[in-house]
C-alpha cells in the first residue's frame, strides 16, 4: 500500500484518504487541488473500489485525461476503467445508452455550433413574418442556451433582453419551440441538450437513476464552484445512494455567474449533505509570500464565504508594485517599459502576462505594443481589431475615407436588410466602381438603387456621411463612430451579436482611441491596417516561436499562472466594472475576480491604476483607484505616482 503521508501534505493527505461520506475540499489557489484528486482516485482503487464504480467529473476533457494519466502512474492501468470527463461528455454516455426513453434514438446526432445555427435560421425563416427586424440566429441561440444553463424558461431570459431587441417575445418563443421540435424529429441534440436531457433521464426515469446510483460508489467533482443548477442537481442525484460525493473547488474563485455558474452550489453543499466533512487546502506552492499577502487581504472583504488563508511555501521576494498613473496612455507606456526591464532581468516574454477586466481595456496597449513591434498573443485567440463588431464600425470609417474601398463598402451595405453579395456587386457597378461619400449626387444614386427595406435603414447613415464631411468629423472620428452607433449600429448589434453590451464597450473605447492617432481617421485606419497585419505575423510566430507576451481577461486566465503578472485599469468603474457597482452580489464576484488576477502571479505582481479616462468629445473624467487597492493594509505594496522607468 502507498504511504500517502509521504507524498502529500497533511491537508492533502486528509482529503485523499478520507473515509466514506460527503466531502467538501476547499482548495485555495495554487494549493495542489489536482494532485489531491489524483491521489484520491489512486487511494480508492488501492482500497478495493472498482474503477468502473468511480465517476470523475471535470470542466475540460483535457483535465480529465491529465488526472487519469497521473493516477495510472500511482495505481496502475486499472484506473483507466473509471468514467471521467466533462458533464456534457458523461451525459452523452448516459444518453447513448438510454436516450430512447426520451424519444431519441440512441445513435442521435450531436449538432455542432454551425449546424445548430443553421437549423435556428431555418426556424426563423419558417416562423417569422418580419425577418428584417428579427434578431439573428446567433442571438437566438445565445438566448436558448442561457435558458438551458440557468434551468429556466426562455420567457425568463427574455424579460431581461426583449426591450433591447425591440421584438415581440412570442415570436422568439415560437422559434425556440420549433427548434426544439425539429431537433427531436431529426433525432438530434445540441450541446446544451446533452446536459438538459442527461438530467431528465435521471429525474424522470427511476430505472435509469437506480442503474447509475448503484454503479457509481464514488462521485468526484473538480472545480465545483463553477457548476450551474443542472450540474449540481445531477451530482446530488448520482451520489444520492452511496453519499460518497467529493466536491473539490474554491468559493474564492467563483467568477462565472454570467454563464450560469451558481455561487450557492458550493456554499450550500454542507447544508445539502448532512454530515459533510470539510477539508481546507491552504498551503500555496505557486506564489511568493508578498503576493499571497495581497491576495489574502483583498478577499477578506467578502462577507459570505468559507474563510481560508493562503499560506506560503516559497521564500520572500519583492512586494507587489502599485502604479498610480495619469491616464491610459501613460499606463501603456509604463507596461511596455516594464516588460523591457523584466526582459533585462532574464524573464522571457512568455513568462509575462497582462490581465484586464474586459477586452476593451486592452485597446490602447495593443496599439502601443503593435507600434513597438513587441510580439504578443491574446488568450481569446483574436485581437480587438479582428473582431467582427469592430470591423463593422471600422468599415463605416473606411467607406467615408476611401471611395475605392470595395471590401468596406460590401461589409457596410451587407448590414442592411435584404442586401447580399450579389446586391452589393450590382450597387458597386451602379456607382461605377467608386463611392464618393462627400458627393451628394453619388449618395443620391445609391439611395435610389436600394430596395425600400434597406433604404429606410440607409437614410440615417447617408445623413451621417453628409455630416462627416460638412462638420469635419474626419478629424473627430470618435464622434463619427458614436453617431454611427446612435443612428444604426446600436440596434443592429443587439440583433446580430450575442454579448451586445460588452461589444458596445469595445466600440466606445475604439472611439476614444481614434482621436489619439496622428492624422485623424486616416491615420487611425493606417494604424489598424498595420496592427492587423502584425497580428497575422504573430499568428505565424506563435506556431514557430512561443516567446510572446500574453494578454488576457481575468476570466480567461483562470487556471493559468505566470512568473510576472501586470494588472491594468485597476480603477473604479473599470475593475470593479461599472456594471457591478452598487449590487452586493456583483461586488463580491468582482472581488473574487480580482483575487483570481492576483493569484496568477508567481514572482512579480504589478497593479496599474490610471486616474483619468478620455471621453470621445475630448474631455476627461477622473477615476479613483480600485477599492481593491485602496482597502489593502499599508505596507503590503510599494507605491509609485507616475512611471519613471523603474519597478
């Protein structure tokens, strides 16, 4: 038998070798959560549990594979018989065996994202009369998925969004119902259906429930704080007979409520499971003591949580640095200078990450790094200027500036109702291969050539083009972008893209940046073209050479770590987000998000707090430093006002 006390610290060993009954393992950041789960699996197999009687639920299949490979190293190949994977993967296994109980063939088809959207599009065409004003398939798909993951009716989701969409909610409900009917008739499920129907099997069919409750003697769940209501209920049912449920997670890192994760699942676990044993993992193997001191201090402000204190195992190093900076421009220059200095100290670019609360916070920095030719990669895989909604808005500026820009002309006209590629070709030919927006006669020819449905939408844009040249908006491009949003794009955005509010934040920040480019709009467009070409070069470099700076939202950085972490825009209204301020639950999640950002740092942590932001009309508004910085006890950080090249 393996002596686990020699392989694990006391808390890890207590969790891995626990007896029967419900167990909640509160694994703080960097405390060896995965190691503990792996050895728990090995321990159970060594003690005679059948591997096929173990169920390991994770949030990525990659995590499940890694855990199994490591468990095999300890307990041998027999471990490979246990069922492991994501909730969706496990539900798929259930449904392949018992899907006929719900009216599906057991060889049902799983629709990928494109198939799902194509089917929704057909349902819209067959159901909706006024299609030109109806939300696009991506938006409808997002609404349907949101209802599924929140275990609620689509009517509940629509209550929060229907006013923005400006559409009859009953039409959306009809489309959603037809989509569900056609999936069933086709013998097909989309990704969300796997979870919904997997749970239905357990709830509605006693024989299926008995089968899996008898089979699984132990249910182990990783990242339990990220479970939604459906997933938590599934765990409760599967472990209901044996009561051997091990939930591993960290309430301090519950940051995904926007996609359905429910903070109450982990907080109420001991209440739902009578006699639950709680083990806390607090020894941190990732970060230096000075970083942990900041993490411990910032998270203490949350009232409802399991109290934990990260305890260091590494030697002391430098205190985290806080820079109180003038504005976003000084912040971008400071970040670039710091990166150069850390390189001089021996850190590679891949050892460093810049984290931010929202994508639009990084626009200034992306432009600065592009000008400096410093290679960077964005964890989402796509830069700001490569995103569809940003390209849409930039297309308007390109058309105003370049009469021969056929690609931008096609993108802009393609946003109108009933205008496809063939129509664009015909319109371009009507205009003799150029569209001079400063020429009233040219614009009139285009208006006359448009069909009535598109003409009504275009007239506001046409007036804006006249203003663009008469009011010299070419030198105030941010104002032009904002007016474009006001007269047309705001409504288009809500109907075509999901996460419209976040995308509009990107556009507002884009409007602010235009005024900073030399040469007005024309200069800005040149910068964007250069930057997007640089992005393509970086994509090639990423395949050939991995030494690149990482840029990431904090949400996408969870689970990752770097020796050097720089957090930008740690200012009120930015981090925490202005959308969360005033709501206690949202404030608590913002604090957890800040904690996640801090605990990504292994050696060095830098927090940047600009004191003002530019507005599109050339004004400024002042930002206070983030409450998460202001609340830190004196002496935990080194503070600097302005950046003078040091850290």
